[in-house]
C-alpha cells in the first residue's frame, strides 16, 4: 500500500508540473497565497470490530501556502483520541495520539480548468510524517487481566510511528478570505499504533470539516493597453460629373388650335362631367400663352339621343358654361371669347357619344416652350476606400501565474 501511495503522489507531481506549463490566455489569475485552517471531525482506526464501535473525535490545525493555483503545501497537525476493541471480551480501549505531516496539495480543478474563481475545488492531499501515541492504560489493563490476548505492541520508549497519508478535499469559498472544506484521508501507520501486534500496518480513516482563512487570496486584474490597428474605411470626397440637363426656350409662333371638351349624356354643367374641369384647365393654360388670339367655343349635341329642340338647348348651355368657367375661374378676357352652338345639326365626330362636346378653336400668336439639352457640371461626392490607423483599447492579462 505504501508503494501505491508513493506512485500516486509521484504521478500527480509529474502531471501538475506538466500542466503548470499551460497558460490561460485570458481570465483572472489567482495569485499565490497562504492560509491557516482548523478542522474537526471523526476518525476510525481499522480493526476487526465494527466501525460504529471505533469512531472517535479528531481535530487538526494547519498552516500552508499555494505557490500556484494548482500546487500548494501545508504543515498539518492532527490528533486527539483513538479507540480499539476486543470483540470477544466486549471491551473497548482508548489512547491519545498526535500526528504531524508535511502534505502536498494538488488542486485537481485548477489542473484542468482556467476558471480560478470557481465555487468548488477538488484537491488531492498526499503527505508523510510522524505519529506519537500515549496514555495506553486501558490496553495495559486488558492485557494484565487477559495475558493470553494479543501482546502489547507498544514498547516503553518507542511510541513513534511513521504516517503516510492520501486523501481528497472539497473546498469552496464562503467569502474571499474564508474557505470551507470537507476532507477525507487514509493514514497508513506502524503496527504499534493500535497497540495490537498483527505484523501489518495499521490504518486510520478520518473525515473532517474545516474552516480556513486565506492571506492574499486575490486575482490578477487586466491592464488596459492602447494599440494602433489598421482599419479600412470609406470616405466621401468631392467629385464633379457631367450630366445632361434641359433648359426651356420660349418662342412665339402663329398657329391655330382646336381642343374638345366632352360631356356626359343629358349634362350641360361642365362641373358634373367626369374629367371636364381638368380638360378646361388644360385648355385655359394653352389659351393664356397668346395675347392676341380670339377663341370660339362651339357647343354640340349627339344626334343619336333626344330631339333637335332639346339637343339645341344642351349644346348652347354647354358652350355658355365652359365660357363662364374660362372667364370666372381661369381669368380669361371675355372680349376674346365667343360662344356659339350647333345643336345636333353638325356632328364633328364619327362616334355618336363624342358629339356631346364643346370645341374651342382659335388663331393667333402663341408662346411655345421648347427644351434644349445641354451638358451641365454637377458637384457631388464619391466614396473612396482608405486605410487609417485607429486606437483600440484592450484589456491585457498579465502572464499566467501557474
């Protein structure tokens, strides 16, 4: 068993040394720190009696230091009382002991994780030391009463025993300086520890809850570093382009015009006809481009509906209504307008329904607007890509402290 403990401790040391070369690139690094801890719990010294008959209290005090987040060491002093038993005699015996060990602490969580601020750590404990026992009066009395029982293992002057330890700790943070732990350890001791001679090492199993105080239990903080990095950006710059534009050229021409405004059946009011107002407005704008032209507004009715008398009335009302609108709504000079009516005696269009209309004719000098295309310079902007150096503030972590 001693060989197994030694091999396990050596393997963990090699693993931790190899892993110590790994460095987390980012994240808080736990600095080295020291601690003191008090522990209390129960221990059981293995023998042929039942466990519940051999449980005894144990306490411990230790001081230690973590050199890296994964590797630490401590000086651990534990002890109080141990218990043995002779089942055939139904008798218990007790003695006191104290154990001093130098322990290696390997934080298994830190070996495989860079999250040093985790709430729980799993820690391997391995160590070697000495145990001293005393006050074995109960055993001496049993041997005196029963000389045929196992011989007393203790000598008068040789009560020291080696102690090889291996165990596991679960340790969590209560606050930054305080830690709470549960530790279970197996201790291999000399045959003389439990007073009985059986030519094999004695084993003591302990389970303790501990409270520790850490000195300097702090994490590194990132340092802000300003670096210049190249960055491609688009920038707007002035640009001149040539565009085709048109400009108006007004000329005067002598010409004749003829425009028709259509009405619905049995309608003489231009406002009631769909689209008539827009048609009158368009014609009015054209008529205003001449200062000397005179216009005749001739009303018509379709021959296919009504009779000659009604159609004559509708035709006249249509011509008069359009004339009034041109004068009153569009400001044309009344002296330049003449209203006339043809009834249904004249049909200007082959399609019957189109003959419900007013035809405006005129002749004179009109202003004609034409548009001339030319090359025009236009000031605009264009986007160009350029490389600039930009300051970037980054958080840089100090080198890994494992």
